[in-house]
């Protein structure tokens, strides 16, 4: 199926930036408006935790695919070892089973189960979600209210999920920007809230080298 989207040039560039990691087989870390290296430096997670999150996503996705096949179309997002599950499954029993499976993946400390009883998203829906994500991230950059990589954006069926280690003021600003972005139906907070002092401590920590995650 061919997907046709009429996008302005800037929006198209942002969309391509967001999709590049997926198309190249890399982990889902998209650089929007700034270089990938700068984004990594701004991430408040320790480098080792960042790698652990990538490993959790790989292991969980592999296990879901192996056990459920076409019965589950699940996107796994891990941030600071807290996992967000989005997408669709065939029934409530599968929804619960997927959550239980992911809870057993090494290093997972919490699971937010946002799975819906629904079929797989269409290519058009997936493209629209990717476009919404890039618009939200671009508006984060334009607002200049917080470092853009402090907040991770996941969009599923027009619903925007916001993750990150942020202060209350940063969380409120991100939610306000996301909910006023065209096409967004709902905003769900999946934040880890810290105080201003802790935020300054994390922001001042030097970058650490990271290792590649294992797939299983």
C-alpha cells in the first residue's frame, strides 16, 4: 500500500528525521531540530540506563512477537526502566498476558499498559501518528521552555504519551504544548517527576560511555 501525505517541506523533513532510526534498523531515538549527539547529552538518564532501556525494548518486543504473533500489535517504549505499552490486541486476555510477559523482562520496574482491544494500525494511521510526534517535538523546540530531549513523545491513534524525568513545571509545559497541537486527541502523562534541585544535579552530570544492549 502506498501512503500519500501532503506535508509542508519543514514538516516532511521533521517526519523523515523521526523515521530515520526505524528505517535504518537503529533504536527509536529521533533527533528533531538538533543533532543526535546533542540530544543524547541532554538526556537525564545515565548512559547505562539508556542502554538498558533499549535492551528492554528489544527483549520485550521479541518475546511478544514470538508468543502472540498476529494477536498483538504492540509498541514497547522503555524510559528509566518503566515500560509503556501501546497498540492493539485481539482481546482482554491477551492484553493482560502481554503485560505479564513484559513485567517479567529483566530490569523492568514498572509497566503502564495502554493497549487497546483493536486490530493493527493502518499505514495511514501510523504515518499520521509519526507526523503528530514530529509536530509536538518541533513545538517543544520552538517554545524553548525546556530541553527537548527531556521529554519523549509516543503517539498512538492520535493519543500522545509523554515520558521523561522532569520537573513539574517542565511536565506542565510539555502537556500544554502537546494538547494544543493540531491532530492530538488526548495527552497522557507517563512522567517521573523530580524537584528542581535534582534536575540541576542530573543536568550537571558528565556524559558516560555506553555499551550496546543484548537482543535476548
